[in-house]
C-alpha cells in the first residue's frame, strides 16, 4: 500500500484481495471517495444498493451530485493483487528486458468486402514497450495500445464479442454505435463474454474504449482505440492514416515495468502524450508518401483528459470534417482541435517534397511525445 495520504485506486484494488463479495469491495472503495471527490458517485452508479454499502462521513454541506452514467459501472468480482494497474503482469511483465518494441502501423486497413465485420476480442493485461527504455503494464484490447484500428462503411454490420481474460471487469463502448449501453456496453466479469451487433449510421473517426468505472483508470491504462467509418459514396482517393492520441500516467513497478497511477490521472499531468501508444515513434520511423499524394489523417483524441490540437508544420489542411464526411468540409485550416473522446478527418495535398512535422500544437504535449514526421519524397 502506498504511503501517500491519498491512496491510488490500484493500491485500493490490491487491498481488496480478500474481498468475497460486492458489498465488501464497495465498502473498501468508499475509503477512496473520502480523498477523491465524486468517486463515491462513480462507484454507486451501478445499482441502487451500492450507496448503502458504506456510510458517508459527516459534512457541513451536501455532497456534489453527479448524473448516473450507464457505461461507468463498478461491477462485482473478487479482485486479486496480481490483476490491477499497480502490479506487473505475471511472467514476462516482471522482466522489462524481455519485452520487445514494435512500431504501431498507422495505415488505415481496408473495409470488409462483404459489408460485415465479425470480431471476437479479448481484454488482456500485457506489458507494452512504448519507448526503447520504457515498458508499461497495460490493460488492453487484443494485447496492444491502442487496440486494433477498425474500418467499415456507413451501413455495414459490426458483430462484436468481448471476452474478459482477467479478474478486473472490463467492457467496450463504441462511440460510433447507437445502441442501448446498459445491454451492449455492460461490464464483463472474468471468463465471460458480451456480444452485440450494430450498424454505423454516420461516417467519421470514432473512439472506442472500456467504459467500466472508473473510466479514467481503464482508458488511462490503455483500453482505447479507433473505429473509422467511411461514407458509402467514398472520399477522394488518398493515402490514409489513423492517429489516436493517448496519455500515460506512470509510476515505478516491478522488474523495470512501469504501472498506471490513478492519482496522476486525476491530476491530468501526464508523463507521456503520444500518437498510437508510443511517444515520438513517427519521428524515428516517419510516415512516408510522395509528392502529389492526397494524405488523409483520421485523428481520434482518446484522452482520457486532453484534446489534440492537430497541426502539420509547413502545410495547411485543404479539408477538415468536423461531422460526417463528405458534406460541409472546412477549407484552408491551419490547426483544429479534436476534443477528448472525439475524432476529426484532415485532408491535405502534398505539393512539395520535405519533412513535415505533425504535432499536437499544445506544445507541452508535443514535447511529451505527440509529434511525428510526414516524409514527402
């Protein structure tokens, strides 16, 4: 347990190792709500009796009331010490030297030829090397941060199954779906699955993420990604790339593996801000195109807390779509903000050769890794 006066959520989860039911876990979680305003509301939003599991301390003013959030659910499972963000994943995660680095491929994959995506994903805890010298113990969809890039067209069918391989409950929330979240986005205990089907109605760059409470922790630990929905009528041919901005909030762990720190997430002061899970990866290995190419960036800001002020140095965007492309583009844009939880589409024509940095123009975040190179030859 941390010596900090305000415990990290991950420490609190570890302390619940001996818990045998939901009421025990929620009673212990109430200790965190004393130090973190609003935490009690998050833990109580699952079922009405959750609020009765712990008594609030006397206060001179009524507590802040937060609206119920149906895809922030603190579900009951017995959590063990080896399954939380403050603990290295068993085995290889205890030895950072055994974890290899790979560049996250930003290229947009093709949509399904038959108009149907059938997916069966697993929620897993895995070590991920995000730089040459930093390995993090991540909560993931399909073993990477971000999760896989998905691509379909408006009107396609997505049949999705999530199986949870770990003790902590997990879920998935697709921003591109119109569906009952209490059914589709519910949290899944270990060894169980949820299956649902949806048809995207609008084109655009959509975030997906784990919606299990506290959502801040699950996104901050790595459970996010992008669903790209193309319009049925298509867009002008382009070299298409997906950039998902994310944040890391880390503390030292075991064996050189760093772990997610909930207190740092609450402070909203990240250690790293990056595109596609690895700070500065496209500086070392740029995105390469040719003179005359139209380049399309599908940009999602996964947060969990910060937007992306997207800019390409030495260029202007010929078209930017805030809503569903291809209608109503904004022309001649220098920088545009993608809000946390949102996504935009940016087109530019590469008229001249050179190396063009793309960056979050909030340079404190660019300095922390949200920067890359578009190499035009």
